[in-house]
């Protein structure tokens, strides 16, 4: 599982605020851990606020911190309101596990950063590799991936391995796409849904206190690792060398 939240801009006029918090407190604690909870939670008995939040809280309670690293974009210390000695992270990679039977031994990789090459929010769910029945040769390593796109264009895609037409022994990845705006050009904005739920009293999207508490416990555990801070170029994907080494060590490929 990979949860990616990239921002193409720096801190802008929020320097003095951001330097006191950083990527872990500003983005991972709320946005990214909520995405993890929504994707990882077990099926609620009912689609009600309490049932959904019970399931999300349970997942966050079971999260175990494994490893990761931090980064800071080049020129960050020259931004208005930033201390010249700042060690605040603008980039973070986390490797987490969920201690339950469903997600046993399945790593959750979270990656976020400012001043990156593009602004996007995506969730990639890599299915377990199985024997390839379509050909005598091996199937592509990558494939059988469900991608949920939150931004820029809400929707999802499913990448599967398929036999290449006209060839007896060739298998290639094939992507099936769906986007909400393609089907409904006048799709309401996200905040319109939020306001509608608030007006109707639907608490399913509201974050409960215990969820917040478990999220901060995860962040506190991660900070205790005292991980190194790497400098990365603006308009990049982050600390390139460290990203490659981390993926190689954990035997996966980043899917931005």
C-alpha cells in the first residue's frame, strides 16, 4: 500500500507557522493517516458515523511504526519567517504496519512533501503476486494495482496483467481508467459534499477524538526514531538517492 500526497509549492507566506510544525504534524497526522484509516478499516456494520469512526479508530490504534526518513527542500531556510538553523522537515516517508490479521505483514508506505514536481494525492494498492497462468514465461513484476486518485482528477484505475493480442507468450500491464469528471463534468467540489453532510448531520466524515489521539501517538512514535534529514531539490520527487535506496531495501517500486 502506498499513500502519496505531493505539493508543488513551498511554504509561501506560511513560513513562521509551518516551521513550528513541519510535514509530520501539518500533513501526515491528519490527512494521510485519515486516508490510511479509510482504506485499511474493516467493513462497518452500518454506514453510520459511529460505525465508520469505530472502524477507523481501531485501525489507527493498531498501527505500528517501522522506519522511514525525512527531507527539507533546498532554499527552505531562505523563505520568509524560517529560521536559518531550521531542522524542520518539508518531506517525509513512513513505513507502517497494521497489527491485525487482515493486514499482517503488509507494509503501508506514506510519502509527502512540499516543492515537489507535481501536486497530487493518490493511493496505490498492490495486490499479492500470484502464478501467471497466461503464459509459460513470467508476468511483469508490476501489475494488478488499484489506484485511487483524490487529486487532481478524482477517480480510480486498475492495472492488470493481460495477454498481448497476437502473441502467444507475451503478457503486458493494461490499465482500466475511470474518472468522475469524465462521467459528470459538473461534479460537485469536495467542500460542497462536506457542507451538505454537516447540514444533514451526517458525522461519517468527522474525525472523532480517539482517532486524533491515536494519530498523534503514531507521529510521536515516528519522531522517536530520530531519523536523518536530507536536502532535496525543488521541483523534484524528493531526496532522490534516499528514495531509491529505501525502495530497493524494502523491495518495492514507488508509484507516483
